[in-house]
C-alpha cells in the first residue's frame, strides 16, 4: 500500500509531507483529501519550528487533469502557534510552496499549463481545448496567466530588428526591438525619440546587425548608439514596397483595365449592341464629369499642399481625407481615375431577349405583356413592365447589366505577383495579366523585374 501511494504521489506530482486519506470520483471530477504528516512547522517570520497546533481548515486547489478528468486536491491545512516571544507573528499556516502559492486556487504546474494554452491558442480557443482535456478555466483566466508571465531578463542580441508599434493605428507609437535569432521581443521603448533608442543601443555593444525600415530616426540612432553594427533593410518592408509600387503604376492604366475587362467579358459571353438614348447618355456623362471635376479639385489641392512641404498628416487634417488616400494620390504621380462598378442586375434581365421579340413584333401593350410573363412564372410588379414599355416608345432599351465587375487597382496589382494571388482566381488573373502585358509591354517588364527582385529576397 505504501509503494502504491508513493507511485500515486509521483505520478500526480503531489507535494511532499502529505498523505492521501480519502478519494472521491464524481461528476465534478476526482477529489483527493490530503492531510499533513509533519509533527512541526516552521514560522515564516522568525524561522523557528513549532509543535503547537492552533486550528485546521480546508483548502481546495485544482491540479493537472488526470485521465481527462478534473483533479481537485483538498488540503487539511493546520495553523500553528509561534512560541517565540520575539516574533511578531503569533499564528501561521502550513505553506504549500512551491506546489501552490498563498491564496491561489490552482497549483503551480496547472498555472504553467494554462499559460502555455493562452500563449498558443489564446483565450476562447484555449478554453475549448482545456475543457476537452478536463481542465476547468475561463478565457479570462488564460489571458491573465499570459499577462502575469514573469518578464525574462532583458539582454542584447547580435541581430536585432526595429520597427514602430502601436495598439491602434495612428495612436501613440512605440519602438519595438526584436531578437531576430529567437524571434522574441526584447523591449518596447516609448515614443519615437532618437536619443532614447541610441541610449538603448549603447547598453549592448554586442549588437552586430540592425534591421530597420527607411526611417531616418532609426538610421541616426543606430549610427550613434551602435556604430559597430551593420544596418540592413527589413525584408518585410522591401516586399511591401515592391507590392505597393505596381499599385501606384496601375492607377495610370485605368483605361487599359477597363478595356481588358470589356474584352474578356465579350470573349466569355458576347452580347449584341445596346442602344441608349442620347439624352440619357448626356445626363449620365454630366453626372460623371461633375463627380470627376470635384475629385480632381481635391487631388489638385492635395498635390499643392504636398509641393509646399506639408506632411500627410497635415494634408489629411486640412482636406478631410484619410492619410491612406493622401499617400496613394501623392504616390500615383498622376490623377487616379476612379474605378466604377457596373449597375446592379435588374428583374427584367432574364427576359431581355423575349422582351426584344415583343418590341420587334410591335407589341407595346404592357398589360398583355405582363399577363404573359406572369403565366410564364415571373414575379414582381406590373409597374416594372409598364416603365420598360414606356421607354420603348422613346427609343430606349433597358441596359444589360451582365458586364463583368471591374477589379480594383489593388487586386490587379496583386495579380502581377503570382505569390499574392488568392486561391480560386488563378485562371482569370492569368488571362487578365497576359492580355494587359500584351497591350502594354511596360507592364511585362515591370512584372519581370518584380519577380526577379522577389527571387533575390527569398534566396
């Protein structure tokens, strides 16, 4: 029996000096009742031993799960008198350290497991994994374990990377320094002050390589604080820059994008010519020109402020545009034409051919056309048919809305780089880029340069 109990204590990693007096298996899990075997206890204040028991209380602690079930340990913790007259503490309790700390309801081993679950899976996902393993805890508990993780001793590293970091975009930023060998953060410095960063660099003369973006603050701080280190460009920023450059170039080729979309849609499903009244065209063109004129005025204002030396933040505050839009307009070099979406599909589009036959036969009776369409299973209001027939009399045919949707500039620029194409659009992207490069050799050269630069960075 003694050997079995010793094996059980070793298997469950139970603390020394305690014996199991009772075990209960229920729907709540496995519960073990433990009593202390020691005849004396040491006062934590004066370190004198005492053999006078004051009282006893129960302390319930959750331990590592056993066979997929929650394991509870109920300790009969004794309180002792301290007989040292010079000691300020008169009564003290038995300590469970290092098995569990004071006032803790989980063992140290269980807390380490919860911390690992929080680091690997996060709050909610970690909670689901813990429940499946027989571990009872909330998502907040896992996150609290992660937050309370003791900080490792800060030290330098031969290869470090630096970049700005913030909880929210545009808010107070800090400088995050990462160990590039272990991919672990070293320190988060407040603000973006050059002197603060240079002071940190001086503490660690073993730094050999500093990876950074093109920020002048980082360059000067590294040059002053770590003159022995070699400064290199961050590969992530290089890949991002090479991805942003084709997007700026695509803004100058919006007419070509529209032409390619039109040709690909015609190859896929050729449609007959559409006749639109001159008056309607004029109204649409006037509206488009008015919108384009207002947009061009804002673009002119942005470029004028940029030429005066204003920063993107100042331009954004003056014009009311976002900094992303200001950056894109300034980087494009020319006025970025706005990509338009095709009109929504109408209820009469499936009946277009049949309605065309009725018009050619001279059937302008909207009521009779409506009744025939209802007999064929159409749903909707008679007003739609009446309005369509009224437009026939004015020489107008409802436009076809089956045109392919115009892809955004960012998507087309992404198609130039095969590693950024989303799964499911490979075939269309290949045909689209092939046709664009055929019509504009400059794009083919740009694509080859991008691919060559990407291969250099990956090797």
